[in-house]
């Protein structure tokens, strides 16, 4: 089974940033409001994610590392209406098969925390008591220590950390109620404090995307039946390199989606007569039954059941904002 895990790891665990993404998504699924990410040497020597979520019960700790063990879906019906970020039960199994992996957790019902350790193929499933507040800490040390071919593909610490930084930016944009702190080699690099009102949220978006983006962007707030689109789309005067600021989220999940980008471009093309790729941060909410997220292991892609409808809805929302704005 460890070999299968290592193969699966090839799909989910490309580099330290993908580990960080999976771990932080688990923290969010656990309802965490504070997530601390500590990185050493670009993540090659250590990735530690600590949260104040609801934790993992002692009895489920070893199981959490098993393949296809997920507490998030119980049946096929659940798979059709996913709201949690995780659901495949693959991440921890994969990551622990290619690292020295420690999982420490405590639930509110437990008076003490418990810890499991796994090291590549030799899974050590003995559980030992540990000291930890309610929540979970995952430590991933020596990533790819047993898969040298993969390890060889790691870039410089600086590059790997830049990817991690980007992952945290993307997630932090979508989760304004959560405080994130990110440090590298024991130095605090980012601190995104939780935002409790619209003003704080705007500040936080500005902290992540820059003041100039917010000042030169249309605010989108558009509803139709079960569809809701919100966020910001930059006007053409916003000239920062556009392709690095294109963030779309479907039900809180960051995705790359042609339907969404096409709708934005079409609105810009027709109303502003520009072929430019606008910068944007957009959140689409829809009934989870109307979108398939189980398209790819990294869960970056979605499939809308009625993509034409979604396309036209987004197009209309942006056209409406363009028309209302005093250009
Ligand atoms: P998935 O997220 O797809 O369910 P993972 O392999 O990422 O699968 O995690 C396996 C299981 O471990 C989760 O379903 C969850 O029950 C538990 N788990 C992992 N990380 C955390 C966390 N930070 N807090 C609480 N539970 C967690
Ligand atoms: Mg997960």
C-alpha cells in the first residue's frame, strides 16, 4: 500500500507548496480560525502547519494516514454535493509516504493530545501522548527523502517558498475570517489577520493584492436565483502584470476555469474594446449539486453542469458593473 501511496503522491504532492495547500485545506475543513505555517529551507527540510480546528480523535489518528480514509464524505450522494475542501482521503497518505511525518492532535473532548509518526514506507503507527492544545499540528520533515528523483526537481529555497507564499495568498483571499501566519526559517514573513467587517476585509484584500488593485477595480455583487458572484475586476488602467492576479473561486475553492475567464474577457472585450486579460478576484457561489469538483486529484478544476448558464451569469454580472460604473 505504501507504493500505491507514493504513486498517488506524484499526483497530489508536486512540491512543498502542494503539501502546504493540502494541509491548510485540512485545517480549514476542521473549522480552524488560526493557522500557522512554519517553513524551513523552502519546505524541503520542514513544513509545519498548526491549527486550532476541532482536531482528530485519538481513535481516528492512525486511520487519518490511511489511503482513501476521509471523514468528510460518507456516501456517493455526499460526493455530489461537496462543500469541504478535501474529500478524497489521499493527501495525508500520500504526504506521509514521501516524508518523515508527524501528526499531533487533540479534540475538545480529550484531556490530552496524541501523536502518530510515519516515515516513508515504514509506517510506525504507535500512538503516543503529546502536549498540544485543541487542534492539530502536522509536521512534514525531509520531503521526498525516499524518492530522490522527485527531490531532484525541487528548486531553490527561495523559489519553493515563493510558491508557498502564493498558495497562502490564494487561500487567505477566500477565507477572510481566518488568521494566517507564515514564517520562513523562523522569520515571520506574512501575517493576514482575520477580518470581521467589510472595511477590514477590503484592507485584507488590499494587503494581498495591493492598494492599486482595489482602487482600480470594479466591485462585483451580482445575484440570480441560486447563483452569486462577488469580488473585484480591475479596470484597464490597472497595469500591473495581469496574469499573476487572476483568482477565481467556486464555493470557496480556488479553481482555474475557462468558463469564468472567458466570460470576463468577453465582457471586457465588448464593453471596453480591449483584448487585455483583466486582473480579478472573483467568488462564485452556487448549489454544490450543480458543479463537479472531483475532476482532478489536485481539485483545481471544476465542471459546471450548466456551463452556458454560468458563463452568461458571470458575463452579465460584469457587464452590469461596467455599465453602472462611471467610466
Ligand atoms: P481528505 O481531506 O480528503 O478527507 P486527507 O488525507 O487530507 O483527506 O485527510 C484525512 C483525514 O484526516 C480527514 O478526512 C480528516 O478527518 C483528518 N484530518 C486531516 N487534517 C486534519 C486537521 N488539520 N484537523 C482535523 N482533521 C484532520
Ligand atoms: Mg485533505
